C-alpha cells in the first residue's frame, strides 16, 4: 500500500476495506470516533467490538490502552494473535461497553508501514454477520458496494485464516478463537 492509501484511511470519517495480515477487513482510524461509529453501523455490530491493529505497543498506549496489559502479552507479537485486554470508559466508543478490546501487532511489513502512518486501526472482517469472510476484494465489494470510501486489493487471501484470539486469565491463556496462530 502506498502513501495514497494511508491518506485515504486518515480522511475524517473514512471507512474502507483492505487486506490485513489475516483476511480482508473493514477498517477505520481507531482514534476517529465518527469513523468507528460508521464501521460498526456498516458491520451491524453492537456490543461486539472489532480488533485494533497497530504498528507498535506505543501506538496502542497512545490510543489509551494501559502499557502494563500490553507488555504482559508482547511475546505474541508481531503475529496473527489478537489479545483481549481491559480498557476504560474513555474507549467506550471502541469497546461498546465490553470494557475490553482485542489488539494485535501484525507480522506483515507493508501493513505495519501503513499503520506507522495512520496510527491504530479498528478492523472487523469484511462480511456481514453470519456470512463468510471475504477472501477477495470482489467478495468485499459484494457485501459493501459503495457504502465504503475505498477498497485496496491485496490479492486472493483464501489461503489465510483469521487471527487467533486469546485472553489471559489468572496467568493462564484462554483461547477464544483458534485461528492462524497455534497457541499451546
């Protein structure tokens, strides 16, 4: 993705579809409350927050997630592991009352370069609830048409899986969704 892509992502209120390190995702700048609200409306999601992807722990901390939660799980990054961490009421527009968010630092250098320019992105798989995840840009367009501001074609992602989602409970790893990364 080029600088032009990051410019499109950073436009106020913008929501688009990009190839993430796992699957095609709807994305919005995580710090842009209007864009986040629009993404959740497009995704038809309430009380089921998306995932925050970022280039670094520093970016996640700047967004408002406490560093102590991030350093406790940094051994999983970069990689296809999303970790559910607690967060406060100041991020309610992101966590929708869940008081926690899944966060990930991708192991995909072109995507991380974009994230370095855009800051953290809220992402949710590019599909409607209960429908298959988009593995091509054409599938994403079939779901969202002209309701989003941009599409960035990253090729056929049918060989990729969604991220593994975990939560740490009392020093034990709880696997919430088994995905691309194998956690033991």
